[in-house]
C-alpha cells in the first residue's frame, strides 16, 4: 500500500495553524519532512498530522515549543518512533511537470503513459498531486529509448509490467517461491536474450549508417571544393574578359 503524502500548505489548511508556528516546529526538529517535490516544496507523511496534533495539545496546555522540544528529547512524544523510522527514508519527489521537464517531454506525454499503465506514481498528496521518486527520470529515459528503437506502447507496457514483476519478486522472495514466479523469471530471461539480439541489430544498423554518413560527408566536402574551384575559374575568366575590353 502506497504511503499517503501531504504538503506543507495542506497541513496548514487542515490543522489551521500559522505558518510562523509551523516554521518554528521545523526549526526545532519537532517535525521533519519526508522529502521534497518540485525541487523545494516540503512534503510529509500523512502521519505527521497526528504528530502535529499532539504538539498542539501540549501548546494548548501552556507548554512552549522549546519545552515540548525538551520533552521530546527526554521521553519522546507518542509518534516520535514512527518519525525516526520515516526520517531514514527521505525521498525527493517530482510532480508530473517537473518530471516532464527533466526528461525533456511534454507533461501530456507523462499523463498518457500513466493512462496506458506504462508508469505509475509512487504516491499522491492528499490534494491529489501525483508524485514520482527520482528513479523515474532514468526509467522514463529508457522508455524514450524504446520508442526511438521502434517499440510500440503495447510492447513498452509489456516490458514495464515485466520489470515490475521482477521488482516485486526481488522485494519479497518468500512470497515468490511459487511455480508461477519461477515461470515469470524464465520468461524474463528469454525476453532479455531477444532484447540482446535486437540490440545487436541496432548496433549493426548504426554502424552501417555511420559508415554511410562519413562517406557522404567526404563526398560533400569534395563537391564543395569542386564548386569553389569552378566559381573561382569563372570569376577569373570574367575579370580577364573585362580587362581585355577596357584595353
């Protein structure tokens, strides 16, 4: 199940707290972000709502932020342990727009890939924004490569599903000790071999084109030199004719 994510603005709106107090809580490390989105927007686990509500209860009893910080360090707040676990997994998230910019694609293309099931967001903010971890930059560039190689979106979807199956198997080996999982791994191996063969064909094609382009570049330079020489001869002949007429 995907972890729920919430932005700073969503927390402020939901809990109706002042931005100044929120910044004070951040500065005192009473709350910590899960990561960032769009480069600078702080995002938090939805569990942070519960933690801030606990802090608000202390504030309502007359404790200052500094006093709550001391209590947190000494005996911890109820949700402190969960926060420490989350702090070890900080991730920078990307919105659809930022991901599109980083891979030089139109955001509509990213959304279309989503609709086709080729890519899937890692999580969503409570406001509904789709968020992607940074590893999708590399994966989306691989998708662009496959399109360049002439793969259809249906074929790319099949490859994408295959890799998702592999990651699921890799992350939960005990649950994957089945004939079905073993069969999927064998299919992956077969597909990899087919991919190697296709890559070899691409390499041979690239070599042919490199050889052809180098040859044509050389022929173009030779043709340019011939045209320059003809133009030079023509200009010289015209100047010579003009000189004869004047004399």
